[in-house]
DNA sequence: ATGGTTGTTTTACAA
C-alpha cells in the first residue's frame, strides 16, 4: 500500500500534476493540503476517471484538505473533536479531514502557519496542535494498536537540521521551542516520523520558498510529515521525498512525501 | 534595485 501527502497549493491549478503523481508512484492514497477551493470547485473528474474516490473539505480560497483513495474511503470526518477556530468571531477552518482507507485511519492535516511570533495566529497554531495531540492519542485506541497515519503540512521544522540556515529563522515561526514541543508531544503519544529513517539529513527538505531561488540553491525546510502509529511503523517498507515534483514550471512550493507499507 | 514568487473571490492578503 503506497500513501503520499502533498501540499499542492491549489488543486485547480495543479490537477494535472496530481493525476500524474498518482500514476507515477502507483499511489493508493493521496493526502492533499491547500486545495484552495470549495467542494463544488474541486476538479473530481480526472481523479475519478483514474479510479479514485475523493473526500474534500474546502470552504473558500484558503486552506482546504482532501483524501484521494482507490482502496476505499469510509467514515469520513471533517475536522477533529474540539478543533479550535480562528478570528473574531471564531471560524472553523478547512484544515483537517479523516477517513479509513484500506484498513488504515488517515488524516490530511494543514497545521496553521502561525504567521509571526506573538500574532494571534501563532497562539491559534499552538492550541490547534494541543487539541490534535489529545485526539490523536485517543485515535490509537484503548490498547494503542490502531493503524493511524497523521499526514500533512505541519508548518514546523522539528530540529535545526530541518532548515537550510538556523540563523535565518531566528525570531521566526516554524522553529520556536513551543512549536517544536507541540510537535514532539504528538510524537511522544506513540506516533513516529515514518520517512526520516529512509531520508536522512542534513539538507533533506520538503518545502522551498518560491522567492529568492530557494529551490535551486537547496535552501529549504522539512515541514511535511507522515506520522504513523506503532502498528503502521511495523509495516514500513520504503519512503522518499519526491523532490522531482518541485522542479519545472508550475510546481507547488512543497514536494510530495511518499511511503510504502507491506 | 530595500525587491526577487505563487495562489485566490486579486489591486489585498496569505503563504
């Protein structure tokens, strides 16, 4: 079973790349973030024609998450329990969708960016992660044996090795101790980074800013992850970051992250 | 040259 996560940065502008990605890697499931469209705007036909079902949650031009599967798509859940909202008044955003595909419980997650340290969005990010941690722990089941994958754009670089220049990020989001602690708290419940053993650092990234020629200069960040419960960890056969997808005209600023389960 | 790029319901804002 092959599963990928990809922040596509608008599915309407990159539906051809998404379809090619499914075919190129023979994917069974694709978790998408930043689809940037409403449900009625999602380009379903090219994916359905390729034999996939789609569960999408999008409210407007911001955020948007989806699960694309050819191994079943059951018990779809939009958002998680007590997921915080943002703004005044509080609005629930399209940042989480869960479904069961081929016996695995999968979540496509788009963690809030945080914008700037001290910004309300930064506090929102930390609270969002805290609530996710509590729910994710319950998803492991009473004996911790459930097959669960938490995939997506986490907007956190867990260690200094996960950014091209730690000094560049001083005073910026994505690398602060509270953000890293929030990420570590989810790992501590029993989830593990499924990809890192197959894609060691340094210099291994999943995102490169569009500006400043960051990609050709290899100046990126590792912020997209597939985290797996222990029973998923035990099935790991292979993993890689599809850096090729970041190349060429019309690429997303994120690369897909792909795993293979036995 | 105080910028440099993408996307969206665009000429503002989010990333």
